[in-house]
């Protein structure tokens, strides 16, 4: 293992806590050495290139800093909704060296940058599509282990549910970032979080949730697991 960094037990694959200027900082092992995605700092250690990962720039990094367990394995297939120009999606790509990240984004301007990022990474596929219409990309993404959703839309829970029904394995996971101001700019953020969580229970069991302060204001992140509807239906039949 390289000097002056260590892997904590809760960290996902290829995520490290590196000592930098006397402070521990999150970093991922760069899957495309020699390239950067958004001007992030890069540190070389014993021949391994690490990309520093700021919780102020990425809500997923903030979740890790806040001690949330992230359900990602090195071979996970991930459907990323709202990839923008690939900041966080590229760190997920660093993690899933034997998996895939399908990065959905509907804004053509950021899509151009995202395509550039994906062209440097063999496990990242850009998809120009509206995340409210998963039937359009189901054939590309197939069944995934995890949906990561950060779309800043009004119906965030509804978008997670339709994507889970099309693309998420039974028992698969959801990471969702709820931006209270995007759902309702006038309502109390706590009320917005409660309302979105209640909608999610139809399809998911929520495992963990946390506010992302001090890194991101009025944002809540949650980790949930899809209920196994097939199994429920079978048990119901047995009861008749
Ligand atoms: C907060 S930004 C995402 C930042 C990104 N997740 C990161 O951490 O690097 C939200 C993104 O979602 C995209 N978006 C919003 N609604 C969408 C939709 N219905 N379908 C696809 N992308 C959408 C926006 O264009 C924007 O780029």
C-alpha cells in the first residue's frame, strides 16, 4: 500500500483517506492516469495516481465524510441519473474497476464534457436522455445493482421509482440526493424530505439518511434498498 494513506473499513473500493498538507482527504485511484475531470488535485504515491475528492464538490463524497455506508462493489453496474459533466460519476468509475457506470444527462451543453470524460474511461457510458423516461435507455443499461440519482427535479421520488421498475435488480440499491429547493422552493426542507421519503416507501426500504450540512445546504442523501416484489407476491399467494 502506498505511503501516508490508509483504507478505512467503511470506505468503498478504491476510495482512500490520504494525508495531504497535514489533513486527511478523500481520494480515489485514478482509472485514467494522466487525466483530470474537473481540475481536481492529483497526488502520486508509489506509482499510484490518486484524485483528491472534495465533499464540497461532490454529494457522494459528503455522504462518505458523514459516515454513510455506500453500497458499491468493484463490479457494480450503476445507473447514474443527472451526471452533469461527470464530476461524481468519474469517481464512481474509479471505484467500479470491474463494473460499469451508465451516465444519464439531458442537458446537451454538459453532455459534451461528459462524452469527453467517458472517452477516457472504459467503464463509463454517456446517455443523452431524460431520466423521467427510463424505457428509452433500459436496453443500454440493462439491470443494474445501484441507481445513483442527483437530478434536482420536482418529482425526485417518482423518478427513482420509475427507474427502479425498469432497470434496478430486485434487492438492488438506490442512492438519492434530495434537494429541498428543487422540489419546492418555498416549503420547509424538513417537510419536503418527509414527503419524498413517504413516496419512496412504495418501492424501497430506506436504510440510512442524513442531511449533507456543512457541505451542501438543504440537501438530504439517502441509501435505500428495493423491495423484492416477486418474493412478496409468492408469499401472498401461499397465504390464500
Ligand atoms: C446537481 S446536477 C448533478 C451534479 C452531478 N451529480 C455531480 O455530482 O457531479 C443535476 C443534473 O441533473 C440534470 N438533470 C435534471 N433533470 C434531468 C432529467 N430529467 N434527466 C436527465 N438529467 C437531468 C441537470 O441537467 C444537471 O446536470
